[in-house]
DNA sequence: CAAATATAATAGTATTACTATCAAATACTA
DNA sequence: TAGTATTTGATAGTAATACTATTATATTTG
């Protein structure tokens, strides 16, 4: 299975970057190490200067790939959603039963992330942590409407639309398919966050994911 | 009803501020105008210098009330949650039926905010917009665990616990009362955000709130 | 009226988030 | 293989940010 998809490239809207980091060694090092560094010190403290030092390169070289650290965060977010979408398609493609398909989708979207050896320069486990902790900051800005028009969030919207369709396939009369889909996606991230930082308002034992919570929720809601 | 509660003061954890802004004219002007200015230009562009200019006061004077703009955001968030809690208590107190009480709570937490004349220096409608757009940034930081220990998020946690209890009152066997409560609270904010900025992945007609979506969701989930 | 407290004004600092320029290394092409 | 283009690196510079520190001036309170 692994090598079956080794030629695959995750596609990120190309307006997000100045130069595609996938096309060079330096670009890949930028992405790889930005994930590690953002995880380490948080997005607020993260700077291109620090990243430059870490990869023994120059601040100005990083600016040739990404206009700003905000754009880099958009890149990482889009990459994650595209990667998740590819898993979603791959793992639900052959399921014909609508209920089963949706349950599988919820599992994929709320489970603990494992490393994917198809993309060696990206640590998906760390990237997922960034998505949980930082990805909201990519759209909670004053520029969101402009950037939305530019297509920066299309992968994110597409995955929600896809899950929305799976919900409608189970019950075409349910009127809130998209709202429920986005609630699962964002709620999944948020529940992972709460589990880690606010366990007193959480209902998960250690090692458990919110998958069961969401599977039961979605089933009873659209039944 | 209005004047019945005019002596009420919303209580915010006092470690959040250096000097309580409620105790002086300048303090109230700081809070009042920070709400307007953050709404206007966004939290990232907001600075104490700009706020100082706006209120014809000095940057250094604002620093005597709040250590940083992050602390100010924590203050505004806590104020909002405390205000919401007071509404929750007030409006559900006399309801004895557990189902009805919970439905009312969901309504309060997901509805459109109206101005409250009890607190003249705070524009609750604008404050709610800040909560939708910026409040996640108050806890999505590297310092969250330290600040949580300091009690900065206690109001937020209390309101979730309260709704969790209402859920358990309806069905004491439901195992995810707190998770569901936090999903409603955060999901409510997020759905309001999507309605505004990503209508293509939203299911609400203009003027409509996500209340119906959540009332139906919660009812069927815990039934 | 004196003393304490609050506010204002000014200056200063390290860092950030860039932009601009130029040189050196590397790759590609005739 | 020389010539050209592209990429990267090094350095410098800038306006703004997020503060701290100091001193002066109001204002409140005892």
C-alpha cells in the first residue's frame, strides 16, 4: 500500500506560496523544520530568522518561498487538509453502505494521527499538533474574506463539503448536513485540545479519542 | 428587570488585571474603547499605543491596568463568559423541567447577543463579535497550562460545567456531558463565524442562528 | 494643607517583520 | 566549455511593536 502511492503529491493552492517548497531541497527543509519549530516554541514566537538559524540558511531565502509566517501557516494547514482528504477518499472509497461510510469518515477525522512514510519531510504527528493548536489562527484574521476569495481555504471547505455529502447520503432530509460536518471537523480538533489542556471539562480517559463521542452524536442526530 | 440588577458587577478573576478597570473612569474608557478598536482593526493590529491615542491617554497609563494586550483579551473573554453565566442562571432559574431548562440554555448560548443596558461602558454586541473572532487566541498559546493553573479560565470552565450538569439532569447515563457542553459552546461561536465568512459551508438562512441546529442535535444525542 | 496616588510625557531597548542590494554558488544551455 | 540564468547567502536598513524606566504633573484623600 505504501509504495503504491509514492508518486503522489499533496496539492496546495499555489497562491499560498511564492515558490513551491516541494521543488527544492531548501524548500523541503523549510517546511520540515517549520513544523518542528512551531511545535516547539508556538506560532507567536516563531520567526523566519529563528527558522533560518535552525536550517543553517538565511532569513531572506525563506522569504523567497513564503511571503510571511501567516502564509506558511496557511500552507501547513492546507497541506494537512489535503492529506486528510486523501486518506478520507482512500479509506472510504470501497465502502458502499452509507452509514458505514460516514462512521468511517468520522473515525478518520477524529482519530489520533499516525506518521505517513509517503511524505518523509513532513512529520504528520507534529503537524496534527499544529493544526490543533494553531490552525484557527490561519482564518481568524481581518483578511479572511480577501484570502477566502483568493482560494486559500478551498481544501478545507472541500473536505467539509465531502463529509456533508456523506451525511446527506444517509439522510437526505436532514437540513444541517454542512453545519454538522464542520462541527465534527472543528469539534474534533477542539476536543483533542481540551483533553490535553483542560481535562476537567473533558470526558475522555487517557489514550482515548473523541471518536466514540462523535460517532454516537452524528448517528443519533441524523437518524 | 433592568434596574433590579443595576448593582451587579461582573466578576473577573483578579489576577488577570494589575488594577481593576472597573474602579476608575480611565479603566472603563480603556475597556470600552478596546472593544471598539479590536473590533475595528483586529487583535493582531491592536496596540496599546493606538488605544492610548483613541482615548486621549497614554500608552504607559494603560500598562498600569493590563500587563499586555493578551491579558486584556483574557479580561474581555472572562467578562463575556461571566455575563453569559449570569444570563444563564437568571433565565433558567425558575424552570423546573430538565428538558426545557436545557433547551433554554442552548438558546441562550447560541442566540444573537443583544445589548445589556446594565453595563453602559460595554457594548455586548461588539464584545460578542470579539469572542467569535478572537477569543480562541486567548487560550491557543504556549502559556495555556501555566495560565490555567493561575485560574484565568475558571469562568469559562464553570459555564461548561454548568451546562454539563444540565445535560446530566436530562440523562444521567449519558457519558459525554462535558464534551457535549463544550461542543455546544465552541461550536456555537464557530457556526456564527462560518455563517459570516464561509457561507458556502453553512446551512443558515440570513438572520437565522444555529440555535435550531444545536437544540435538535442535543436532544437526539442524549435521548 | 500635606501626603499619597494616579496619570501623562518622554525616552529608551530589543525584537519583529519585513525590503533592498549585491555577491557567490550552482544549474542549465548553446 | 564558456556564458547565462537562477538560486542562495550575507549584510544592511527600516518602521513598528511591545514593552520598561524615569520624571513631572495632576488629582484624590486623610
